[in-house]
C-alpha cells in the first residue's frame, strides 16, 4: 500500500506520461498527411479518409484487446507493449509508400490506448471505494498536459524540420524515438502492476457496455455525442489533409493553427466552461455549444483562405469542448461508481466510431469543393442535433466537473 505522498508522486508521474504520449501523438499526426500524399498509387481525398478509418477501426477493436491485457497482465506491461508498438508505428509509417502497405500498417493503431490504460491506473490508485472528488481531480489533471500537447507536438515537429533536417522522415523518426526513450522507462518505473478485483471491475467488457447502454440517459447522451463529434472530427481530418498540400512551402501554418487550437482548448477547459457552468444547466450548455458549432460551420463553408481558419476553427473547438465535455459527464454520472472507467472507454469508442464514418459523411464531394461542402453537411447535422437536445435532453439537470473534457480532444489519430 502506497503512502499518500508516494501516491501523489505516482499520480503526477502518470500525468507526465500522459502528456509525453500525447505530445508525440500530435507530433506524429501533423506529419502523417505529408506521407499520405507520397503514397503510390496516389489516393484522392476519399481514399485517404478510408485509410484513416482503417486505423480508427483498429483502435475500436483494439480497445477490447488492451482491456484484456490490463486484466491479465496489469497496467505496467500493457503500457510498455502499447508504447513499443506505437513507437514502431511512428518510426515506420512515414517510410511506407505503398497504398495497401500503409493501410495494413495502420492496424498497429489497435494498441493506441494509453488513455484507457491511464484510466485503469487511476481506478487502481483510487480504488472502487475511493473518493469521487479525488478521482475527478486526477482525471481533470489530464486535461492540462493534453491541451499543452496539442500545441507542443506540432511545434516540435515543425522545429525539427527547420533546425535539424527538412526531411519529414527524420522528424517522424525522432518522434518515435522520443516516445520510446521517455514513456517506456516511465511506464516501467511508475505504472502499477498489482491487479485487484476492484480494478478488474472497471475494465471494459461487452456485458458492461450493454449495462451502460440499457440506461436511457447514457444512451441518449452517447447519441448526441456521436452527432456532435462525428462532423467535428470529420472536418479536422479534412483540414489536416488539405493543409498538407500547402505545408511543403509553408510548414509553419499548420503549427500555428495547432497552437491556436490547443490554446483554445486549454482556455476553454480552465476558464470558459467553469464560467458557463455557473450560469447555465447542462442542457442549455450543449445547445449553446451546438450554436457555436453551427456558426463556425456556416462561416467556414463560405471561406477557404488560411486566415479564416484561424478565426473559424477556434470557435469550433470551443463548441466541441463544451458539448462533448458536458455529454461525457452525463454518461459518466448516469452509471454506478464501479462503471465509471467503463463509461470512459465507451465514450472513447463512440467518438472513434464516429470518426470512422467520416468517408460516408463526406462522400466524394471533397474532391469537388473541398471543405466548404463538408461544412455545409456538418452544419445540417448540427442544426438537426439542436432540436433533438431540446426535445430529449431534459434529463440533463445537474452540472458535473469538467473532467471528461479530455475526451473532446481524443481525436485519436484522426489524420
């Protein structure tokens, strides 16, 4: 049994692991669109999105495998295996030029589950009978390194291109090596190894998912979550691919955009959401957030220049953070304490599944009118969501801590 001081130290080191993982994740994400344009035969936008969907489908399927690994082998070994596999993925994916080989290599993303492992660690550290406030505080800490990673990752990627080598392969290789050199030893020395029945009860399983889905409040919240996160993440994918076509001449643009979006997410989580929560209920907050998204999609559907992205996308991130954070909190509050970790895993699966549907949402329109058509589709979906929240969201009566907002930035490797 760890003392309080040792447990606090371990908790902060887990936060550090989470931050390093997501920094390397964002570092890799900003470079992969460059590699996708060098694939032979060269795919169009639709097939690029299909390649992304393969990776996200692997993430969904891999959640069950990783949960079983945690169950049987513990958090430490599972985290080390995931780190090694994703490190190999980051080093190797940039070198693959064959279309089918690229899609097959994306299957390694089945091990992209450090967030799930961290949730299991928190559950093990606190225990099923632990204090809800302590659990919430630990999970809310994760939003800080995650927001920083959204700015730091792209910044490091671009700086390597400027300072070390203009080769994208060099930057991506350094990214994978940094992940292995920093996260792997920390996982070995920090992650807990002892499994208990309390921890195992928090791991996702098919039965647990069905129990959560049988709760009407959770089911409705997850439906709203899919309707909001699907178009949001679809646009994120398209923008990354679209910007990659111009980044070769001005690679700083994507870095600046990522920095602005990461800063927006951090400010929204720490300042804006708590401010709004003191004045509005969850149902009103979700409708306000959908209005933000609707305005953003409407604005971005009429413009295409990079400058307008700096204006429109932060508003989009703000709306997504508020809506997804509130809906995630509703899901987690509608299940028993023993199912909080399972609910978090289900939220992740729903969001990743929504990303997989991106090619179906966008169709073949992307080649014709690029992001404007997608914004129009996203605006229609969001406009449809607002009356649904007003009509069927009356169960959202109480505000909860903004701890699940980290889910809003788990776009998984949506690029």
